[in-house]
C-alpha cells in the first residue's frame, strides 16, 4: 500500500503542468453555461484562447516575428522575398520596446550574417532614442553589425557616422576599434549594473 502511494506521489510530482489548464477551466465554464460556440470542444476552445493570448503577448509575438525574419532571410538567398521581409521587420518594429530583448538575442546568437543584419536594422529603429540617454546596450550592438569589411563602403560610412553621433566617440572608420571600444564599454556597464 505504501509503495503504491509513493509511486502515485512520484508520478504526480513528475507530471508537467498543463499549459492549457486555465483556458480549459474557462471553456468548461462556457460549456456549462451553454455559451460555447456550437461544435467547438473544450480542448479546441482552450487551444484558441491560448493562441489569442500568445498573439497578444508582445514578447511572444516578437519571438515569432524574429524567427520569421530569419526564415525569410535564409529563404531569400534562394528566392527573394523583400516585401514579406520588410513587412515582418515593420511588424516587429511596431511592437516597440518589448521586441528589443528577443531581437537582440537572435542577433547575438545567429551564425548567419544576413540574419543578424536584418534584425539589426529593426533594432536601430527600435533603439534610436537610447542615444540621448547614453543607453548603448541595444543601439551600439545593432549598429556594429553594419561596420564589417564585408559591408558596402557607403553603408559602413553611414553606420560609423551614426555611431559617432550616438556615442560622441571619435573612433573613425576602423570596425575593430569600434568593437574594442564597445567591448570595454560593455564591461564597464555590466560592472555598474546593480
């Protein structure tokens, strides 16, 4: 008897929580009140409610859009999809500040330079106001994506001017010098953070 109870407890402890539990309760109440849409099961109702909640969450939506941008950039190397890419970038930008963390994470983790550049363009727009507050943790990494030797010369010059305007640093047109400056600045900022 004790062993069966222990097994039952162990099974209960290892069980993962139901991600739709709250939605299932809401849908079950609707079903009891005869307010559930005809032909819709409690499970399907719960899934719909969860999908709507996820879409309303800007952080979750940002993750989806960043992943979509990465897929479009990768697919665009075979078949261009500039309108879809621009639409995804504008949708991500429209989310505002909640989009910064997932977008920065994708930019830092992607091994694809084209993906990093595509999300960096969004970050530059999202974080442009950070320059006035000398808050560089978003804008500078995004701008640094545009200063590599593999970028067109006119684009590099524009990014370098933006870095100068934003930071006030007179580093010039040396991408490695900008990266060294940012690495030391990032260390200083992380030490100063509470």
